């Protein structure tokens, strides 16, 4: 038992070192994720600022376009009237205006006037068209930028949410590791106490003490490390209150062994369990061995791990095997989580 306690303490220490290393890695990842989340937040602020600026530019461009359209609508009757008059003059257009002048001096003046009007009309129409085209191009570009920014913002938001979820997942893992480390420390403390009692018992034996209280190891530190009570295949699994243990198929007469040190609390037939042995492992922890062909221990006896408590018999269904149940803190637990993996 002293050797077993030492080996399990060493295993718990290795597990504690592994958990500490895993936690350090997760803490580094969390710090990186925090920085990434802050970067995403700054990116969102910048994107929002850019989007607000683009909206202002779009509003300004829209106002300028509206103003040009209103100006065009206001000038259209005058321009239309002038075009109608020019049309009435025939194909010669502005030349008719020149020929209608009464003298040469007025012809020169009319010529300059006609030329100026024609140039002004062309320039006004061309400038108006160019400005309208430029504003439409600018508006299209701004709208494209706004759409691109919206897509980038959506991607950034998704990335920020993903980072937040990853950060939360790692924080949850850290909390789980802290819980496991606390449990590890508690179990190691229980084992150290038991080990000290064992060492004291060994010293008393060595000194020839007439009677020494038999020390025992706690059950909880050995979760996942318990030996199987019998060789065989699990035929029926733990399902809580519906079925509180496991049924292990085994050859009739196969040795059924104690999974942990304890004291025989019950060794007799019991309705629904056939021949039944219950081992008390202390602190309201028990192991039950049912459907036994025979019982090889007596109530009150101290049993060590691996010691036979009986042999495999028949279940109520007629199949040979063992009913095995484990209770921790007086509550049924899934034995497969406490037995060694195989």
C-alpha cells in the first residue's frame, strides 16, 4: 500500500505539472487573443469613421447633383426657346441672324454676339454634362467604397466574434484546469496523509508493536486507475438510476477481485443481486460485487486490492458474469470512469 501510494502520488505530481504547463500555454493564448480582440475593435472604429466620412461625401455629392438637376430644369425653358428660334431660322441657324442685320456695323456686332452666344451655349452644355458625369462617377465610386467597407466591417465583426468565442473557450478551459488542479492537490493531500499513516504503521511493526491499526488508502485519488474486478467484456453499461452499475460478461467461476483496499461491509445473498459483497473504502465510498457464484470473504474482514472476494456466477438473465457497482460519496457513479482503460 505504501508503494502504491507513492506511485500514485508521483502520477498525480506528473498530472499537476502537465496541468500547470497546459494552463501557462492557455494563458499565453488568452493574452494573444485579448490583443487581437483590441486590434479588431480599433479596426471597427476606423471602419466606422471611414463609413461616416463616405456617407457625408455621398450626401454632399447627392446635394450637388440635385442642385445641378434643379439648375438644368430651371435653364431648360430658356435653352429650349433659343433652340426653337434657331431651328426656325433654318439650316443656316446663326448665319440668318447675321444676314438680318441692317448695316455692316450691326452685322459685326451681331456676328460677335452670335458667336459669343453659341460658344456660351456650348460651354454651358458641355460643362453641365461634364459636371454631371463626374458627379455620377464620384457617387458610384463612393457607393462602391461604402459597399466594400460594409463587407470588410462584416468580416471584421465575424472575426471579432470568433476571437471573443475563442477567448471565452480558453478561459473556460483555464477554469476547468484550475478546478482539476485544486482536485489534484486535494487528492494528493489525502494520499500524503494516508502515506504518513502507513509509514507510521510500518515503523510500529518494525518496533514490534503488539497491535497496530490497519491503515488504508483513500479511493478518490485512484480514479481511472482501479483494476478491473474480473476479466471480461462489458455487457451492460451504467445509465444512472435506471441501471446503477455495469454488467461484465465473464466465465463462470472466474475470480472476482477487490478493486481497492477496504473492509467487507456485507457478504451474503441479497434480493436482486444474488450473492453480494460490499466493500467499504471509507468516506462513504463503496464497491459492490453481485451475482457471485460463491463468496470468499466475511463481514468485517480487511481486504486488499486484488484479493478475491468471490467468483463469477449467473445474472438474472441466465448469462454468466458479474454485476459491479461503485458508489462515491454514497452516490452511484459510472464504474468505467474509475477503472483502467483497456
